[in-house]
């Protein structure tokens, strides 16, 4: 009886994880599209103000707009992970 209950919970958890992974890819694609759009705007402004080449400016600014925030998020998450592994997360602990 207990094994059947666990099977249902595991199936539901696997479905939830798959859905969250899909959502994560959609968010990543939206961030990439926004960085391309923002990079185009920055390149257009640089082209008008300084005469910088549009394509090179677009490439560099889009790359910076995508990678710099990503670096800070990655660094923040990597700092948080070791503390979770050694001490455990407060929500993971049960009172008892």
C-alpha cells in the first residue's frame, strides 16, 4: 500500500519538475530575446551618437546585456549552494 502511494507522489513530482524545466527554458529564451532587443537599441544609439558600427555594437552590447546579469546570478547561486549542502535548508527540516 505504501509503495503505491509513493509511486503516485513520485510521478507527480516528476511531472512538476518537467514543467518547471520547461518554464526555465522559456524564461531563458525571453531573457535572450530581451538582450537582443536591448542590444539593438544600444547599438542604434551608439551608431547615431558616435558613428560606431551597428553590427559590432549590437553583438557586443547584446552579449553584455545577457552575460553580465547572468554572471551575477550564477555567482549568487554558487555562494548559496555550499551553505545549503552543509547546514541544510530551514524548510527541509521538520520539527519533532
